[in-house]
C-alpha cells in the first residue's frame, strides 16, 4: 500500500472519529448562542451541565442521582488575569441533586473553541463528586 493511501485513510479515520465524538450525548461543545450579559446564568449552559452530568452518571458512576436544579449562577471570582486569545468565564452555581444533597458546581466557558472553532466549550466539576480528581483537588482547574 502506498504512503499516500495510508495517509488518506488515516485522515478519513481521524475526521470520522472527531465527528462522532462531537455527536456523543455527553459532548463537550455547546453550539447554541450564549447570552452576552451574564454567560454563567445562561439557561442553555446550565441545561448543558445538567445533561452532561446525567450522561456521566448513567455511563460511569451509577450512583443513582442527577442534578435536579442549578441556581444562583455567578462568576466564581477567579482571581487571576490570564491574557490570551480565548475569552473565558469561570463560574459557579449551587446545585441540588435528585437525592436531596447540595453541591457547588464550578464551570468554565470558553468561547469559540468548539469543533473547528464553532461553538463554545463548557467544562465543569461538581465539588465532592469528582472521584477520579479529573479537575484536581476541589475542582481547582475550573474554579
């Protein structure tokens, strides 16, 4: 097989994989527009977080609860100025789970960094419910 065919096959495989990843139920890119005045409180952002948490619970954790409500969305007070090309908002909200427990949810919204620079990337962490410490201790990486 020629090198050209091998490379073409590899490119097609990677492109198909990226397109499939963008369509997963727990996808990380939100293509809906976000309110400009207070992105942290945008209903689409909060719905996206609740949906992704439910997907992760259903496919990974199996603890038996999901986010019932997200309220009091606000800027998290991230103290550092990080200059760069990516506009980012660090947010926090209070959640009540379907089992009645309460947890703070920290999330970061990065604008215009979705698949092929379309959409917005939303990453979140529920304080006390990150057993693999994906976001470091106490959700530090998205605060």
